[in-house]
């Protein structure tokens, strides 16, 4: 039971980092991306390759993952500068589809559908942190740093400018804000943090393949952010806990056949999001206006 709880806590922490990174785009920048799993995957593959080819140092792997995901975030930033609303959602959906094909076919880097197997246990400054408890502490430390960084950033001039663009891009331009630069930086930072989450995920699972970075994963992370509450620090974490604990709880209900758990889970997700949009559109932790 302890091992099971440690597993849940570690996954919740990793997905907490991922959801917080998407909240930076959705909640603070107003950019609704359907391709966040792509940058999660880029970070996972980059971190895995560093661990397998060089050294399994979690800090080096996270830095490399952030750099790769951040640089390739231009694939998302360029459409974000040109189109908004439903047009950008469609553009990001196209990016998600293209990335899945690349992940599946780039066998030399990703291992194709078979994935990358045998990722060595993580180390930090030469110390082995492959133990589940030690790795959980590292993930919690990274999550705390990410949340602190977002809090500080959003309370500064960059954050105020970003939220001004979210609320009214034309008004922000009229006040002299450099909209293209600010939006590009926001996308780059959000995608880089998703890459960090991917590197931690790769170390923890010791195996990554394309099935972890599909459109369903992007939708799941978006649901975590929206259900928990956008533009809040606590919202994405609440969403992660609810949507990760739900499948765990359903598995203990003996009257639900194991083959039907997935269908029941999807039904509950859809019902929860529908009810929230009707009765609490700002999410569980959101303010009545949906902003913080």
C-alpha cells in the first residue's frame, strides 16, 4: 500500500508541474493549447536520451528537456502570434497530430511505438535518488520552485503585461506593450516547464513511448487546469488530485467491471466539466470572475 501511495504522490507531483505549466498559457496568457502533451513528450525523450547516452543526472536532464521544449515552442508561438480563439485551437491540434506522427516514426530518437526502455535510475550531484521516496522529494522540490517562480513572475511587470494582453490585446498594444515578445516568452516558458515535467516522468517510469503524449493526454491536462481553476496557483493542483485520484478510487469499486472503468471515468470527466461550466465557470479554486 505504501508503494502504491508513493506512486500516486509522485505522478500527482509530476502532473502538478505539467498542469501548472499549461495554466501559465491558459490562465495567465489566454492561449488555449491542445498540444501541451507534445512538449511533455519532447522533455521526456530529451531527458531519457541524456540519461541513457550521457549521465542520469536529473538536473542535467531537466535542463536539457527545458531547452529542447523551449526552443521548439516556436512551433506553437508562431501560430499564437497570428491567430486567436478557435483558430489557434485548431492550429495547436494540427501540431499535436504532426508531433505524434514524428514521435512514432523517429525510431533513432524516440524508439518508435516500442519506446525507450531501460532508462537508468536518476542521480543528483552523484547521489542515487532512484528510491521512490527520494525521487518524490525531488519532484516536490521542483514543483515548489515552479509554483514560486510563477507566483513571482505573475506579480511582476511581465505578469501584469501578460494578463493585460489576455484581457484585451488591442488595449495592451495601445499602451505600448510588446505583444509578440511577451506572448512568445510566455509560450516558451510554459513549454519549457512542460519539458521539465516530461524529464521527471521519464526517470520515474524508466520507460517512455508515444502513448503517453497523445491528444488524450493534452485534453486530460487541460481538464485538470479548467476543473481546478485557471489563473490560480492552487487550481491546477486540485484538478490533478481529482482527476488522478478518480481512476484510483474507481479501481476499488468491485461492482464496476475493470473493462468499463475507462468509460465510467470519461463519463465522470465530461459530466464534471459540464456542471462546472454551468455552475462555476471559474473552476473549483477560481474567483467568480475566473481571474486572479
